């Protein structure tokens, strides 16, 4: 009578223990991947937000310096000082708005979904499904 090789034959309990360990490792690796991917995306979003802030600051600086010069120029050309101030203010505010919109558009277009992690989880699920067949 032949006995099965005890080293290659493992008990059901051992197989379930190994499955539990491997699943645990897999979940930890997936979470680490998600953290890494989200950190990278957060850094890009931070840069885009900084661009919005910089656009606002530049618009403000432009509003303070250029408006004064334009108002003086328009007033010296014969416009009433209040009308010269309104015209200059609208022009400078429009330029600041355009810069801020560029940053906001970049923020809206940023995809913060952890695609790489989702793909990895799908692959793992498909692999596990294929292993049970």
C-alpha cells in the first residue's frame, strides 16, 4: 500500500491558514498602493491649488499697481476720474479672473480616483476567480 507524500500533502487547515496569510498580505499591499497613488494625486492637486492662489495674488497686485496708472492715464486724457477708475478696474479684474479660471479648470480635470489600485484589485479578483475553477 502506497502512502501519500506527507510533505506535498497539506491539511485543509494548513491551506486555509496560508490563504488567510496571503489574503492579508494582498490587502495590505493594495492599501499601500492606494495610499501611494492618492499621495501622488494630492501633490498634483496641491500644485494646481497653488496656481489658483498665485493667479489671485497676481490679479490683486495688478489691481493695486496697474489700476492706479491706468486711472491716471485715462483721467489725464479727459475722462472723469471715477469713470477712469471703473474702466481700469474692470480690465484688470478680467485678467485676474482668467488666470484663476485656468487653475480651477486644471483642478476640475484632475482625476483623483486611484485607477492603478482599482485595476490591481480587479486583476486580483479575476485571478482568484480563475483559481477556484
